[in-house]
């Protein structure tokens, strides 16, 4: 016996899976189902998505434009922390889920719904990310995860269910892999990519040019930062969303941001993912260059030691957890001095820092010069080295006695 549910808000995309879920929820729980879709830059035909949801029986449809909020309140804070999972992945899917789930909870409150549902499978990370956000923001909400409870566990069964309930099934050729897109990245998983030895075909990439086909002349750009955020491109002020869009175009044209990795999912298995993150890759490289001349050494080293943990929190779905918020406060506090401009050379898949300047620069040519100077006595280095080596000398002397 299914638990009693009065109304459900479904995270809806308009694809086969969530269209089937929309009808399945109505049939299984005999209650109204609200369809909610988030525009986070995936370039959908939103009129068609709305109409399909209504045709499939949705009691109401919400399509929320979250692009500005996504860039400003999720992507940029993450980039201020130089977040990267397992040294490679820029967390494009991970960072989108808490925003989508937060808005879903807001709509549930507005609609008086007592349940929420999503289309994530029982094998992946997204189920965790959605549900941890639900629990953090509305602890009493009922969570329905169809993939964990229904018997429609194959594409053929999904198609049969869709046909029996008059849900149109796309007749377009199915990609031999799964895709997820937003304004930060596109991910590719499954299908032909499940063999970690197989090189991804070049026609799989839908956003970036291959480096081989990128322009033969380098592109130079300048990014200006204020408190760790990129605020101007070549001197032109841009909002976070516009900045990301502009850098996405430059990066995509020049083959920037392709990544192929085998990552460790939160649920315990390894998974191969291929990603395109053109603008985010450029921002992260520029941001680290800006920090290199503005952050104190010890502050930077302590912060850098926390990046893997911070990134793991986002990957695992703990965006709204107190530990992530604590680390974010620290990450943001040290950004007060990260101001200035970075010049980049972008060429055939490479993004190279070629200049940086800042009113808060700690770089002092008069101290660092190899030429004659009046501010640094090289003789002072002798005592410094002897003190640093004292414990090593004592240890070596002890070993000599023992031998």
C-alpha cells in the first residue's frame, strides 16, 4: 500500500523518464502532480516542455528562469573557493542540484504540496543531492524516488508505459550516452563511454571545438576581479551570468575545458564522465593567478588544503549543510584582497596566464630581484637555513650513535 499523498511537485525535464514519472505519480497516488522545470542555461524549448507537461496531466506547470541566481549564488561562490573534485572535475552537475531542489521546495510550499519527486536513479549521485536538499529545507516533506520503487526498470518498459497512457515518445535517434547540460558545463556518461579505454568520438562534443580545429591565432583576454569574483572582461563590466556566457563562447571556440575522467561516485562505484566546461575553466585559471599575487602564503596553503573537502561536500550534495556554509564563510573572507586584472592567452585547448596586476599585490620586485638590492641581506639566509635544518641534524646524529 502506497503512503497517502495529497499533492506532488515533480522536478520535470520533458524527457521520456520524467514524462513517465509524471503520469505514474498520478496513477499510483491518485493526486495532483505539479511539474516544475528549472532553466539553468540548457537551451530547451520551454513552450514545448510546458505543453507536454499539461498534455501528460500536470495540474500546474512552473518553468523558472534561474540563470542569474545560478551564476551569482552557486557557481561564483564555488569558483571563489577554486573547487575541483578529484583534481579534475569542475562540479557542473553537482552545483546545479541544490538550486533546482531549493526552488522545488519553494514551489511545494506555495502549492501546499506534501511531497516532492525526482527522476534520479538509485545508482547515481543526483538522488543524494536532491534529497539532502529537501531534508535540509523542508524536513517533513515526503520524498518519492520512482526509480527506487517502481518496476519500470528498462527503456522498453518505460516506452510501453508511455504508449499505454498516450505519452508521446521521441522518435529522434537516441544518443549512445546520457547528457546533462547547464550554463556551466555539459556532461556525458554511460553507453559508449562505459569502456574507459575507448576514446570519446569527436562528434559527441556539442559545445567546444576540438583543439585541432580551433583558430590558428591565439586569443588574448583580460579578466578583472573584485573580491574574488570576475566582474569585467576586457574592461567591460558584466553580470555573473553574462560573464560566464561570454567566457563560454571564447572557451568553446578555442577548445577549452574538455575533461575525461573516471571518478568515484558517492554511492561507492567508479564512473567514467566526460565534461565540457569552457568558461568555468578560464575563470578558475584566472582566479588562481589573481590569488598568487594577493594572498598571504600561509593563508593560501591552509585554504588549498581545504579545497578537496569543500569540493567533496558539493559533489556529495551537502551544499546546505553547516560545514559547507562554515567553509564558504572562510573562503569568502580571504577574497577581500583578491582584486586586480589577469591577462590570458587562449590557444588550441590551452589557457595560459601571461600577466597579472593588483592594487593589493604582495609581489615586490625590489625584494625578489636577482639584481643588486638594498632590502634583503643574503647573509640572513644562512641562519634561517641552519635553524630549519637543526632537527634534521639532531636526527642524523642520533642515528649515527645508534649505529
